[in-house]
C-alpha cells in the first residue's frame, strides 16, 4: 500500500525485490557452484536440485538455534556488542529494534555497543601494555589472558569499593541512545585506591609481567558496568514489549558467557535463572534448522519428488 502511494504507476514496485516468507525457497545451487565446492566431478553435467532457503540474520538464527521460539523466552548474547532479544506476537515500541524472527514473528532486540570489547580494552591497556609486550618478547613470561584477569578481579568485592566504570569506550551507546557518551572511572578516593593496590600486591602472579596496580579492580569494575548496562537493556525490552516480554529464564550465548565470574554477576544483578546452551555456534545451528524447515516445506509441496538439473 505504501509503495502504491509513493508511485501509483507501479514502476517502483517492480524495481524492488519481493519479500519472501520464512519457508520460501529463493533459488537453487548452480552446477557451476556444485563443481566449485566438490559436490560434482568435473565430467558430471547433471546434479540434484539443491534449494537455497531465504535464511535469516545472525541473532534470528541464534534464537532458533537455542530454542527461543515462544513468547516469554529470551536470549542474551555477550559478544563485542551485547544483545538481548526474544520472540513476540505483537510489534514493540520504538525503544527497541522491531526485527522479525526466522519463523515470521517479531523479534524485538536491544543492543549495547559496550560489551566484551570493553574488557578487551582493559586487558590490553592495563594488563598487557607496551612495556609488558616487550617483556614477553624478551623472556619466557606470558601475556595476561581474560582468565588471568578474572582470577585477579575475584579478589575484589562487589561494588569495587565504590569505584564505578562507565563503559562507553566506543564512544557512544545505542541503548540508551547516547551517541556522544564516553567512558569514565568514577568514585576514586584515597581509601579505595589504597585497597585496590593492597589486593593487587597480595595476588601478583610472578609468571606474568608486572601490571598496573589498578588493573584487577578496573577489570571487575568494567565487568560490573557492562552488567548494569545489560540490566538497563532488559528493562527497556520489558517497557517496549509490555506483556509480551516477561522472561523468567535467559539463554546466554557468546564468548563472554564462558566467564564464571560474569555468569554469577549477571545472575545476581538480573535476578533471573541463566541457562548456557552447549552448542557454541548457536547461529550456525539455527541457520541449519531454518534451511531444513524450508526444504521440508518444499518436499511437501512437491509430493516428495526428487528433481535434477542439467547443464
């Protein structure tokens, strides 16, 4: 309807691609590609007709891969950016992205730009600075890893003695919509600086190069800052989706989901049961499910017949 209002002649409508349904087939694998990827030998000129499904986006396939297919279920992805998404029957408000899922329903999503990339920055800046890299190159000492940094961060209490890390290092943020936000370390006092230094000295790993005395507490403070950002994102989802989004469980995926300290921190702050799917590549698994469902639908349309293609 909107297109016909823009251009009543119909020329614009003919120029744009058709919107396909989730189980539609958008094409078939050519013989050229069958030869290229080894499905056919060079001398073979006939092959089975291999359909290509419409596919979906990464978060949509991830939801399918972990079984988030009913309203009330939700997924949290801890990657370079952090996302929270769940299935809904009705469109959300404009506070969140109104995507569609891989089955044709709504998949409202919030995204925070400040997630594991922030922890990577803290690790490289405060644990593995330029001087430390030179030490590692000239000796048998090894660089600090996220596991090492997490073990050091465990020495500090929740709240980090009042030190707060605002994780807007990109800079800018999408949820909330603060395009000009920048990071900051707040709450520094003589007292908590002394506490941070004491804890670091007591737990130094002498197989690693020396680190900034604030490294451990800043790593934990950054993790806490990201966690509160995710909590704000979850609250935004609940406002935007109203009764359609009331998860009691979160399925947590992404590289950050393997961190044990972060798992407990998320559970404490969000006050939700967290589940961690075994399959690490949930998006790839969901894409396979989507393709399988599309092929099954095609088989039903064709009465189960197998079709071949010739050169």
